[in-house]
């Protein structure tokens, strides 16, 4: 639809701009980091200078982490869709998240056994899911449950920009703080964040939405303050032919001359 196209163009422009700024800003940060390193070395054991320059260094490192994420966002690679077993992907991810999100967060995967295969870019899907899981963790500082689930759905009439057809509906649900209506309204805007500087880039949901739409699917957010948040991703199921004959493996790269 026109709105989706406009959103995609806007995202691309934002991405290019972000990439340019991130690149220039990173050069500034490298100068700050280099200078502060020299000052620390010359200061010997002047305690106050060591402490203050340590603070400056830490701030510059936080800036570096922001520019790194912005660059990753602007260099969004082409989507390379392959046929995926989403059940296996989610159960694998459940294990990784259970081990990395911290003991106060319970991670569940709820996947029926006979899901149809999915057609999507595996690497980018994993990045999106990890970003959404990180948001869920941030929303549950006191602990809670993160649930990953998937089900097959058939869309009969065009809705949410989805063409009629077969989809997999992936849901990432948390029992966290939820969002107020005004945060919810803006949550998927690029660069919208409520997190402190250095912790949020405001790109997680924008990227998730761009990924879903670019894959021929859609994203929706439901959230209630004090109850939690559910992010829904509809992604196209692989057609029978695609599932039977996965796309050819690209030819190996030519050896370096
Ligand atoms: P970031 O996480 O860097 O802030 P996002 O685009 O991923 O960027 O999220 C934008 C904002 O939406 C967050 O700052 C937060 O306020 C809100 N948000 C996102 N996910 C959740 C969630 N699971 N629970 C509560 N609020 C959320």
C-alpha cells in the first residue's frame, strides 16, 4: 500500500542519514578516546585526573556503542529469504535467552509440532527476535515471563497490509511494565526511546517493523501498563514448491586474486 511504501522510504532516508551521522560522529569519538588515553598516560598517578578522564572515556564508549548500532541499522542488508523451521528456531532461541537474560526471567516457547515452514531471512529474523527479547527483559526489571509462540494462520481478506494467504504468526509476550498509550503510539518510530542515553537507540521496534513489512508480513504491538506487552509478527509461510525445493545455494565466492 501507499502508506507502507512511504514508511519504507522514510525508513531508508532515516537509515542513510543515521549512517552518515554515525560515521562522522564516530570519528569525533575516536579523537576523544585517543586524547583521553594520552592524558591518562601522562597524568601518572594524579588520582583526580585518572578518575575524571575515566568518566570521559566511559561516556565516549557509550557513544561508540550507539554509533555502532546506528551503523548496523543503516547498513541494513538485503533480505535473503530461505525456508525455515520456525519451531526449531524458537526452541533454540528459548535456550539461548534462558541462559542470557538472567535468572529472574522465565523464558517459555510455545510451538505446535506441525507448523508449516516459514520464508524469511534467518539472520535478520534472529536479530529482530533478540532485540524484542531485550526490550521484554528491560520491561521486567523485577523478573517475569517471556513467551515465544508461533501458530499458522490464514488471512482471507486483506488486513493490516497483509495479502490473503498463509502466514506464521510469531508472538513475543512479556509480563512487564507495559506502555502508556502515548508511548505505544510512538514506539515503532525510528529513534523513539524512553531509555536513558546510551541504553536505547529507539531502533528495535522500527527495525522489527521494517523487517516484517520487507518480508511481506506485518507487525502489531499490544500493550497495557502494568500488565505487559505482546509483539505480533506475521511472516509469510513458504509455498509448497518453495518448501519442497529450497532455493539454490549461492555459488561459492571466487578465490581472492
Ligand atoms: P529502544 O529499546 O532502544 O528504546 P525500541 O524501538 O525497541 O527502542 O523501543 C522503543 C520504546 O518502546 C522503548 O524505549 C520502550 O519505551 C517501549 N518498549 C518497547 N518494547 C517494550 C516492551 N516489551 N515493554 C514495554 N515497553 C516497550
